[in-house]
C-alpha cells in the first residue's frame, strides 16, 4: 500500500511539474497557476500565465470584467540572495508610466526605479484580452528563473484579489 502511495505521489509530482514549467523553446519557459474563483467579488483572478523568454510576460485572466478604478500590481522575483524584486503598477485604460520599481518586499516603497525600454502593459476594458505586462529580461538583470505575484484591487468597492495567495509568489519559471 505504501508503495502505491509513493508511486502515486511521484506521478502527481511529475504531472504538476509538467504543467508548471513547460519548455516552449530552448530559451523559454512557461508557467501557469490558477487562483480560486469566488474568493473575491469586485476583482477575481482566475489564472496567471508566465512566459520567460527574451522578456517576462505575465498574463492574468479575471472572471470579473475590467472596470474603471481597478489597479493591477505585478511583482517579479528574480532569485534568492542579492537579486532584487521588481514591481509594476498600473490602472485599466490609463496611461502607463512605464516605471519598473525595485522593492525589497510586498508593499514597500521602491528603493529606486529602473529604466526599461520595451516594457509594455495592457489592461483594456473594451477588449477581451487578459491584463498583462511584458518586461524585457535585460531590465531584470537577465535572470535564469523568475516567479511572480499579482494583486488586483478595485478602488471603488475595496475588493482585492491576490494570486496565488496574499503576498506569496507562484512557482519558479526557468528562462534562457
């Protein structure tokens, strides 16, 4: 019986690993993690997808339509040790200032901002595309792996949803 449990655990671990980090090319990795639907009302993240190639692109699906007053914050962790954590914050259908902030942890004020040509953000209330941010790897110091956290806030209702959980990063995604 213990042998069957061990074998089942190994199969589950391999399946989870295959879903979380799937090589797309020799220099790209993709990770996907789901967030429970119904854990928030004004904003409700359902899925986060991370592609780590020549840029780190994070796409987020929500079961609640985009609306005015929603704020999206993305954190990107580039590894243990002295490597920094970066944060990007923007609103739906507003000018994107393009500021990549260096932070020590969630919620802290940036210690500095990094110029990042080629960084893009998308949050359009009038299309069905996911909310996303694209950050060139060079702006992040060309990390070998990244992990992300996402927070959506509705300033009108006060509702907030985190993915994967409050102040928690998702799984590591290897890059090139």
